[in-house]
């Protein structure tokens, strides 16, 4: 697994969560519903790594931040992309 050094990155995370919770989120970029489950794409958005960390940890922190209004919601991260932010 890749380790990301301190610096600025652009992150996009795809997660599945209950549709009921997804409908309450403010600005996820994309929703896709399948019964009671929603696939939600968060990002791309800038993020900063403060110390060396794994992509999985960055993705988990980012989704936690995006879902701050629903701290007890259950979700599963299915995919994430992290690129250096050159802007």
C-alpha cells in the first residue's frame, strides 16, 4: 500500500451507505441508488497530509469529514483516488 508524504493532494472517494443517510447529505457529487443502498462519490477535493500516512487512512478521514453531520452512519469505502495537488 502506498504511503503519502506530508503535502497537498486531490482526493476522490467512492463509498456505499444506506440510501436513507445518503439522501440527507448536502453536496456529494454523485449518487447512485440500488434499493436501500446508495453509492456516493465524494470529491475531487483538496486534502492535506500532515504526516506520512496511507491512502486508506486519508480516504477514511475524508469520508468522516464529509459525513460529519452523521457521525454514527455506517459506510464502506469501495474505491479512492489520490493525486498530488499541483495547483
